[in-house]
C-alpha cells in the first residue's frame, strides 16, 4: 500500500495498471472504519491491484477535479481510465470486494479466495447495534475494562444520526444536531477502548453459542451479547410504494426534505414522528398535506399545537393511501376517504411515510428471545432476555416510551449488570 500526493497521481495512478485510490481525511470516523478493511484487502489483492491512499485535505484540487467531495471516497482505475462507480461514507468490505473481483479474471479471483483465511476473536461482551442504547452500554463496559466489541452494519449513531435536532437530551442548553449528538456519544465510547466493527455485513448470529460472524469470514465469540438493533420504519405495502422508494417516496425527512424547497409534499401518518417530521419539512416545502387514518392526531400535545399554528400544513383526517404512481416529476397518491369510501388523487412532488416502526429481530438467527405480541423483546429489570447471557436494550425491547434517554438508560442497566457478573 502506498501513500501519494497530487504530484504522483499521473505516475502512480494513471500509469500503474489496476488501482484502487482512497481519498481519506483525519478526524473522520468513516475513514477510521475503512482503514483496517483497506489494509486487510491490500494484503489479499495487493499483488494484482495497487492500493493507494491520498490525503484529501492537502490534495483538494485533485480531489475536486475527480469530483471527490467527501471522505473516505474510493475510486477505481484500469490503465489510466477511471472505471466502476465511486463509493463513499460508511463503506462495507463487501462493496469493495465486489468491485475488486470485477477488475480481475475468475482464475485470479479464485486464487485470492483460497488465500483468504477466516479469523476468530473472543470478547467479554459483543454489542449488536451502535445507536444510543448500544453506545451507552459500550461506554460503561469500556470504563469497566471489559473486552467489548460494538458491531453495526451502518456507522454508529442509530436514529440520532438522522434526527434533525434533539432538544430533549439532558446536558445541552440548546437543541443539538442529531448527527453531532451521535458523534459525541460514539467518540466517548471509542475513547474507553472498546473495539468497533462498523459498516460490516452481519453474516450470522447464534445467540445460544454467542457467536457472530461478520463479513462472511470473521467470527466473534463473546461471553455475553447485548442486542441493541433498534427498529425499522414500517412500510404500507401499498402498490407502487416499493417501486418508488427513494424515487419519490422517502422515510427520512432529515435526509430528503432539503430536496423539496417550495414544493408540495404529502406526509402519511399522524403520530409523533409524522407530526414532528411534517413540521420540519415545512422549513423547505411550500405546502404539506398530511394523510391520517384516524379522526385525530396521536402525537403529543405540544407537537399538535405547533402543527395547528403552521399555515403550511393541512391534515386530511380519516383518509388512507391505497397506491402510488409517478406521472412525469409528480407523485400521485391514490387516497381513499374512509368515511365516504370515495377515492381521489393527491398530487405532490414527494411523499414521506411515517407510520410507526417494527423491531429489528430478523438478524438474530434461529433462536430468538421471548417476544411480546408486537415482536419486541421481553426483558427483566436488568434487561436480561429469556436466553441466558443475552441482554436487550433500547427501542427493540418491549416498553412504553422509546426515546434517546430511555435507550441510554437501558444500555446503562445492562452494562452495569454485566460488569458485576463478569468481575
Ligand atoms: C425521526 C426520529 C426522530 C426522533 N427524535 C427524537 C428526539 O428528538 N428525542 C428523543 O429522545 N428521541 C427521538 N427519537 C427516538 C430515538 O431516536 C430512539 O428512541 C433511539 O434512537 C433508540 O435507540 P436504539 O439505540 O435503541 O436504536 P437506534 O437508534 O435505532 O439504533 C439501532 C442501531 O442498530 C443498528 N442495527 C440494525 N440492525 C442491526 C444488526 N443486524 N446488527 C447490528 N446492528 C444493527 C442500526 O444500524 C443502528 O445503528 C426519534 C426517532 C426518530 C425515528
């Protein structure tokens, strides 16, 4: 593996056969997550493909000429030509392997796969999920000097990372950007010395054997496992929803509202998330029409009052979407009036769906802990599940209130319980 500067680019990249080029920065958590993957792949593929790193902050002109605007970004070259698509952000090992394999012949790929050796590591505690619940457990376990690994298919932060502003997390006088709160918590956990395996593929989880396999080849065995995998937004399963997901239908206002400046937006839902997110979308959109199945909103009173005072929002009570389609740039929501049964078309520039969440239990393999009737994990007051030495914390557990503060409390309780048991 080589580190270059702009002046070496022509020789080392354009006249150097097959190349993977990593634009990295310092103080960049996704770059830190990528570094060990890049190194281990350089060991495997390095004799066929040149692995090159370049510091983006000091080579900005070259970066912008290659349309690289964030770190880390990976680019691929073959005989001086840029090939394949670039990847950036929380990059998974499998995403890089797919691209590297496509640059080689099948014989070369087989030769490399034979060399790849599975790895095995042992920990006191493995935490599945790096939202506020998992990160807090990590902070306490790291401070208790327990050998701990935090595993997440994404970068750490969970929903905090996509929440526009958090105004109810104690300790901050002013509302905090969600991604900054996520950053502070993640850095705090990292400084306690726990290991991070983030932006990884979770290949399998065996809660009875306490074994987790990531990226197909890395087995992690732990004495205790904490499940902190949170929830996923519900979908409506209406015709057209899947087809237009990400192409007119979104589940994340923080991610996508900025694309709707002075546009008309439809919001499906009427609970806390729907109302709070609709309010946020009005910072950009000209008009927001909410479609809600009941005759009143089910959000908290403060949010409802803010909504009523916002002239940009109209609510269609007792209406439900039946299907979605796209005509030109417009999204058409086929809506039914639940009282009169009359159908009509609601035309807007984009649709946001906020209709609750489901627990992320599907990754837990064949042996799942006891669940409540909504498929949330039942725990005792120490956050122990029905499976010995398996704990669950945060939004994934059966409980009444799902907030950052309650997730953080769960993580604390499980970690202190484990610390006492493993002393
Ligand atoms: C839009 C929105 C706004 C919100 N605003 C607020 C607010 O202002 N204040 C407040 O207190 N609460 C707010 N909440 C609620 C709060 O964010 C959650 O209660 C809290 O994040 C739950 O924490 P968690 O760690 O349990 O789960 P999450 O935050 O959901 O984190 C779960 C983590 O697990 C990871 N994961 C998923 N699958 C796997 C797997 N198979 N293996 C390993 N890891 C996995 C995910 O990538 C994620 O990082 C909001 C929620 C939403 C959706």
